[in-house]
C-alpha cells in the first residue's frame, strides 16, 4: 500500500500471497485438538471457516500465524506455507510471521492508553521504526481510509482509541493490522460483538480488502459466510478432535453440500 520495497511490490503484483496448511495436527499439551488439516487458502479471496463450537476453528486460525504456540505446551506438527515457505521453519522469525499474517480478534482490542493515531501506527513502529519517504501521518491516514474510518475520526486523532464505538474500534484494529502491510489477514468472529450496522460495514470492508489480501474468516454467522466468502471450509469434531470435513465454493456448501454433516450443520440440524 505504501513504502513498498521493490520486491514487496512485485510480490503483491504477482498475487503470490498464498497460504497453505499441510498435514496440520494441533495439540494443547498431550491433547490433539485438530487432526490432519489440509487446506490451501486462495489469494485475493475470503475463505470462511464454519463449524460447531469446539470444532477447532480458532485453534486452526491461531496456528496459521504461530499465535497457537503462545499457549503453554501448545504445539503443532505439519506445515503452514506462506508463499511456499514453512512459517514453522527453524529460521522463520515468529514476529515477522505475525507481521505478514495479521490477526483481528472477536473483541475489538485497541490499546486503551493510546490515541487513535498511536493505535494505528503502533505495530508499524514496532516492526519497522521510522519509515523512509513517507510520514507516520500519511500511513495513519491511508490505513484509516482503507477501513473507511478516516472521515469519522480525522478531527479527533489524539483521542483515546477506547472512546470509539465497538464497530469503530474494530475498524481501528483492522487499520492497525493493515498498517504493517500483511499478506494475509486472519479474522476470528470479527463481528460477533457488533451491532448489525457495524457488521455490514465490516463485511463491506472485508470485500474491499479481498482485492489486496488473502483473508481467512472464522464465523458463526452463516449468513455472513454466504454474504462475504468465496470459499467455505467446514470443521466438525469427531471424538472431540476437529477435522475439516468439506471445502468448496460457498454457494455449493450452502446449496449442494456433499457431506451429510455439512448438510445437517448448514440446515441448522446440528451445532
Ligand atoms: N488454550 C487452550 N488450552 C487447552 N485446550 C484448548 C484451548 N483452547 C481451545 N482448546 C480446546 O481445543 C478444542 C477446539 O477449540 P476452539 O476454540 O479452537 O474451537 P472453536 O471451533 O473456535 O469454538 P467456538 O466456536 O466456540 O469459538 C476444544 O476442545 C477446546 O476445548
Ligand atoms: Mg473460536
């Protein structure tokens, strides 16, 4: 979006920000939570992950940018490839991985002691320090414009981020995520704490962001999956271990599912 090095510009131009999980098994200590998850997340698309509570959606999502390993004794086996490189390689730096694969959480979590301005730029400063050829002000404006929040906050950038409405806070958190120029954005039920109007705004934003990013969206809201996603992946627990049971274009999952468990779930018979 801004201050791109040549290679990064090329990378985006080639649409190579591709994410793939291969033979992923996810553990909490001795407990296996997700078994043999294989999925290639298509670039410039929104992949929704749906499934009953406890089916491992958040667990998978957190393994996709190494947030999972922050939990004590938690680990994975298998691979997660970003542009063909395993993010779990011994040389891979988890901080850099999380910069390239950003995450937005269920509850908007702006830094409460920071201004709106500082919230947007916080991750950028931490990762890059002082930018060349562009000011912090420009980065903040571009990021806030990208999430359609600029007009609402441009006159109060020094106010606390916590003083915004829930929907505005969530857009602020998305601005903070995209300010560090990720390739992939992971979202875990980003609208579940929001009212319907704010939800529609975030959905509109997701569709806009899809042009530049690979997006993975965990949602309980099937209408939301239908409205915004291109591909839907369905997870189900078998003996309390989550598994991917079906993945297909979203309209196929909802209109012509191949797996009986998917059919039951999307028609509201389970979950
Ligand atoms: N920090 C943790 N420590 C141990 N087990 C965990 C932890 N977080 C999740 N689990 C377990 O992993 C399994 C999958 O949980 P996860 O939170 O990924 O499900 P989910 O599909 O996101 O559910 P929900 O729809 O309720 O958010 C569950 O059995 C859960 O108890
Ligand atoms: Mg969850």
